[in-house]
């Protein structure tokens, strides 16, 4: 996953209500040093703010999304939806060559599409079958939802719904 994708996914996790460093780190599988760097840059860019609050066990730190950060997430999700629609159109029109080229050119956005729920997972798996490749050639398996079979695109789709 590229760095820009990680920034947007971290922002999306915060927007979804994950406000603690350790939970973001665990859910998104980002090492602590890298997450710390990402959060620092997001804070310096005005996308997040860090708040200290009193809790039962002392002070706790929460990461909050700013209005600017929320708008950035919305903008990115809209852009992902446009790209998914373009890819869907290529699939529906059976334009195998252009679909493969489009997927090759946009590998870096697949983890974000998955994280934000932009894509239809069944259609996504059928796209791999159409272009004759496996999902693992395009998306790191740690980015895939639970239940995803790494052979998807070659033969079958095995996901608990």
C-alpha cells in the first residue's frame, strides 16, 4: 500500500470513530513508528487534532478529525467511487484489454476502495477472472476483508456474507 493510501485510510478510520493510536495501529496493520509519522503529518496539515481528556485511569489521548479532514475523506471517497464506476463500465462492456490496463494503472487505490466499501466485491473478483489473474497480484492480502480466498479471480470467490 502506498503512503498516500495509508494517510487516507488512517483519516477514514478516525472518521469512523477509531480515536486511539493503538486501535488504529492494530486495525490498519501499520507499525507504530510509521503511524506516529502519519498522524504527525496529518496534524500538521490540519486534518486531525489531538485532545487530552481526563479518564478514570488518568489522562487519555484521543485523535479527532477536523472539518478539513472530514472534507478530505469525503473528497477521496467520491474520487474512488468515480474510479470504481469507470472500472465497472469496462467490465460490463467486456473491454478486457482496457480493464486490465486500468487495473494496472490504479493498483494503489484498491486497498482504499476495499476499506471504504466503494467496490462490489463479487464484481471485483469476477474482474480478475476476466483478465486472467489473481487478486493477490493487485492487492496485498492484509488489505482484503476476512474470508477472502487468495485464489479469487482464478477460480472461486469464498467470502462470508
